[in-house]
């Protein structure tokens, strides 16, 4: 079921139950890990009496996880679309602008979510679990804003070692996903100051942009 | 039970069974994920008829996972100890030497393991799962070779923003762990050339060192 089909065909009460299940699943998975949370417990903690409620709304655990992912990606996509639209012409794109368009939308999304949030730790698990990894990566890469960034072209130009570019892309992805999960965990545990959460997210965003700028320049050479 | 107690007190036959269980668990976890592999299945696929064989040898799933981790870390530690011993005096330590001592030992360990291996994907899951994350990070940081690297001092000197240094350390850890898991998965699936595995590992090591050099210089400033 796609998001639009869902909205068109299910009742408000059913939509509410789905929503509650998704939030509960995300929280439990983030706090305890995929391996330590059963489908049945998700239904129970979402206050549903029917023991097959998750199967009824989502068929399988993976469908439930995909639905949670899709919703966050749609929210991040909105941020990225507006950032990409504000970019100049391809030739004028700086490396720092390019990196900012990759990093900042998910930082803004984390700020929108408030504290505590669970998405960061949830996402880190989906990119690591073998059965979910490919779906997660492909779902991100097929977003229109990412395709637009591709059309604009990587600011270093086309004459680069393809394998090195792929590895650089993977490094950027690992840093964004796993550093966000780590800050989220620190905020949730009180190790990072709850009241200064937005400032912590912005600082992480700035540090990621600076780090990825250095990493990219070092790996692919300075801009020609 | 520590590794040395294990060696001193259990029979050869029992040690063999433990070994088989650890290898089987690592492989199944790497290929299917923690969430999709039961303790019972590990015993079965290790060819054990007793349904409680894992509990008998390891008490809990976490103890089993810790035992697998400890064994790999001991092997990596051997590589790092000899690299650290070959370093010059603290004052002479270059940033590239420092990064090489952090990155290269786990690359050498992956080459020792051969192809296919499972440790990389296994480790990536332990640093992401909430109940295992802290153990995994602490187990690495308390290794004597890491303490020795600390004594030698970070080559940028002591007058740095502490929070930035911690974040840089976390970025380095994420890159090593998750990029290794990704290459291992590519080698296992045939997406990367099996016959050229050692070359791929060495290239990943070189790229990580180059990337981390750029990341560190960009984040903490050029060397004074």
C-alpha cells in the first residue's frame, strides 16, 4: 500500500490505530532494538486488545518498518526540496552548498521532532539489519530531491574515480545516520542537555558539514 | 567468564562446541540480523541436539555476543600493539601515524579472516543495538593499545574543544565499523570481486586514512 492509497481508502479510526502502532513500534525499537521487541508487544503497548493488530494493519514487521521510514523520508524530503530549489545554477554550486543540501534536511527534521525522539536510533538499525538495509538505502536515493542533486552534478565534475565517489557517498551516509543516532541517544539518556537540544542538533549539523567537507576534499582532491 | 578462565577450566570437547556455536552465531547474525535469528536455531545449525546448548555454554544471548566480540578484539589488539610499539616518541607522532594506528589493525584483521567473513556485519549490529552498544564501545576503548595511544597524546595537542574531540572520535569509529561492514557485505554477495578481497581491504584502509585525515584537519584545524 502506498501512502496515498492509505489515505484514500482507510477510515479515520483505522488511520489513528495505524499511527499509534507506528509511534509505539518506533519508540520500542529505538529503546530496545529490533531483536528485543515482538510484534505482539507493540500491539499491547499501543493499547490494542487484538493480538494480531499489527498483522492486520501492516501484514509483516518489515511492512510496518517501511511505513515508519516512508513517513520520515517524506518529511525530510520537504526540507530538501526547498533547499535544492534555492540553489543556484549547476556551474555555481559550491562543494559546501552540495554538502549542506545532503546533511541539513535531516538535521531540520530532528529539530522538528523535538526531544525525546526515536527516529535516529530506529534508522540506524534499519541501515544495519541485512533484511532492511537495501530498502532503506534505495528509498533514500530515489527521492526526487536526491535525483535533482544528481542532475546538478557533483561539484568536482565528472572525471573522478567512480569507486572513490561511491565510497565517499557511503561515508557521508554512515556519518549522518550514525552520528544522529548517537546524539539522539545522548539526549534521551540525559547525557546531552535536553533544554539545549536544538543547539546540539545545529552544532552536529555544522560539524558534519565541516567534517564531510574535509573528508571529501581529502579523498577526491581539491576543487579544480 | 574471562577468556583465560575459559581456556583453563573447560574440556577440549566443550571448547570445540563453544567455538562451533560462536562461529555459527556470528554467521547467522551477519546474514540475517539479530532480530531474525533465535538462540535455538544457532544450536541447531551448529549441529547440537540439546535445545539449551547455547544457554549451557553462554547463559544468555548477550554473553554469547560478548564472547564473539572479545575474541575478535584480542586478535585486533595483537596487530595494534605491534604497530603502537613501532611508533616514535610522543612529540614525533604525526597525525597520519596516529590515524593509521587507529584504522589499520582492524583492516589487517579482516584480511586475516579471509572471505567470506562475518565479523564486520556482526560488529555493525552490536554498535547499533541499544542493549549491546555500551559494552562494545567500552570493550574497545579499554584495550591496552588504545590506552597507549591516549598516553602518546593526540597529535594536535591538549588545547582543543573537548566536545569536538569526542565527536571526531565518534565519527572515526562510525566510519571504520560501518564501511568495513559494507565492504564485507559486498564481498559476500559478489558485488565486490572475491579474488581481489585483500586489495579491496587495503584500498578501504587507505581511503579511510585519507578521509579521516581530511575530516580531522577540517574539524580540529590544521596542525600547529
